[in-house]
């Protein structure tokens, strides 16, 4: 007989795990299907603006929330949901293998919660975004969230590595300007927003120096203190820290499979 959960939550980040905690606390049979790609899985720096938590590393904060949900009775499975269908009271979900999960199954639930969040875009190094991951995972070397991490850049030399648009680069720069005046913007020419579509005049009229180019290699012998990027033309840009600017992409594809309408931003 097919088991039908009271609720299945797609996504095990802070939002999905918090929802699981509340549902399980109220004696609902809840399953979280999490493919393990939430930025919090890789967040190695302290979260300074999360209520009720003092200087928790992102990963440990997420583990704590998930641990509380499990203690309340929620079940977590590492799985990548690729297809959903149905309506209340029987939603059907299919999972498939991914680079982080091995689950290939079908699940059913009366209630479906989609907490898939947004995708984080990494800069490309020598044409590949995976080449950026070593500095992203080391801690204190590369920041992503100006709301969460800008204070960590106080008085530091910051290289904003733009993997998005002019707007995203300036948003990060303006947020950082409250904490440091040593800001340089690198507009990567292989960003996810086509470079030829950018309005570079906004950068020229901004107070921030900027450079364009493609990254050939990165160096971080002392993360948060001494690090640099080398461009394909041989130029080297030095900084204390990198701050990645990118355009959020809402992960709404699964919701659209069951007829959820989305606006132009997803």
C-alpha cells in the first residue's frame, strides 16, 4: 500500500526545515525531500542577523533547525524532486539521481509545501563555475549575502566579483559602502547575464572603480586577508575578501508543473 504523508516539503533549507518543525510539532506525518543545495549547506561564515542565534556558522545553524525538526518527528530524505503532479489530497512526487543524491522513488502527500528558494550563481573561473567552489567553501574568503555578511567586511579591501548584472554589482557595492570604502568591482565578461546587454554607463557614473575581464585563476593563501584573481589577460586584482554579486533566480519550475502562475521574476 502506498504511504500518503500528511505533508511533503520540497527543500530542506531554513524555510523548509522550520515548516517541518511546526508541522511535526503538531503531530503531522511530514517528510522533507532535500537535494542539499541550499546556500546554508555551504555557508561557512557567521550569521549575524538571525533572531535568537548568536554568531552561528550558517551550516551549524541549518543543522540545528533540522535537528529540532527531526526531534519533533519530521523525516528527512536526501532527494532531488524532478516531477510533481496531482491535487489535494493526493500529490505525487518523483525523485531522480543528482550529483548530490541517489534517491529514485515516488512519494505521495495530502499537502505539498514548496520551499525551493532561489539559486546562487558562482563566478566562472577558467570557464567553469565549479572552479570557484574552493574559495566559496573555505570560509571568510567569499561572501554572497549583503544583508547577512556586509558587516564582516568592515574596513576590508573588497573585490566585488560580478556574476550577474550591473544592477546586482551596484546593489552589493552600495550595501558594503556602509562598512568599507575600499571597494572595487570586477565585471566578469562570462557572467550569467550577457555582458553585451549591460549598461556600463551606470558603473562609470558610480563612485566605485571597476574592471572588466574573465577570471583565469584564483588565489587565497590567507582567506579573508590575502587573496587575488588573475584575469585571462594577465592582470591580477588583489583584495582581502571577495563578494559575489549575482541575480537571484527563483526555483519555481516545480510549482509551475502543477499550474502555479508566476510573474516575470519567477
